[in-house]
C-alpha cells in the first residue's frame, strides 16, 4: 500500500514537473511568437521604408535622367553655339582680310592718285610755261609781222610818195577810183581802202601813223 502511494506520489511529481515544463515551454513559445511578431513588424517596417527608399531612388533616377537629358541638350546647344561662334570668327577673319585688302588697294589707289596729281601739276606747270612762251612768241611774231608789214607798206608807199603825202598832209578828201593805177596799187597792198562815204581812207591807223 505504501509502495503504491509512493509510486502515485512519484507519478504526481513527474506529472507536476512535466506540467511545469509545459508551462515554461508555452511561455517560451509565446515569447518567441511575440518576438517573431515584433520581428515581422520590423521586417514589414523595413520593407515599407525600403519601398519608400526605392521610390526615392526611382525619383532620383528619373530626375537624374531628366538632368542628364538637359545636360545633353545644353551640350548640344553649346556645341551648336560654339559652331556658330566658330563660323562668326571665320567670317569675321575673312571680313578683316578683305578690309585689309581694300585698305591696301585704297592706299595703292591713293598713291596712284597722288602720283597723277603730281604729274598733272607738272603738266599744268608745263602747259602754263608753254602758254606763256606761246604768248611771248606770238607777241614777238606779231611785233615782227607788224614791223615787216610796216616796212613793206613804207616801201610800197615810196613808189607813190607824192600821192601818199597828199593824202596825209593836205587834208583834201579824194574819191576812191579803183581804175586809178596808184589807188589800185596801194589798195591791193592793203594801205588804203574805200570808206563809207566813197572817199579814200587808210586801212590801218598804225600804217598811217608810221607813214
């Protein structure tokens, strides 16, 4: 009897020990479930933040792509602008070359114009000298011709000296008769002529003065 009671007591102790172990295990299991739930919550929170981070990264990639597109567009327009600037520099260089060429030819033209002005002045000086000498020569020739004609008239007048002295000193007007040999001779040599009133007049007053 004692032996059975003792066995039952031992069995009861075993059962109590097993029950306490079960309780501890349940507590451990519940604690593990709690920590797992907290871990899942943290995992979900991390997943949420990772998704938000991925969204931010996607936005950054989008904006970076847009920024790269803008940078590429700016580089393209900058290249086009550089090309336009190069074209302008080239055309400005060509324009400067033509301007220098025109300046060179204008200087050459001015030199030629100055040379022509110098030669024209020399030519004008020579023409004036020629005009002066021509006038001087003409005056000498006229004087010589007048002197020659005066001497010639004096010689012709000497052939009819009495008739010429009569015309000069008596003051008597005589009719111009072309048939008269003396009148015809003196008229043909340019000494006398027929006046408006039909009387004899000296052709040149200088000849009259010389006579």
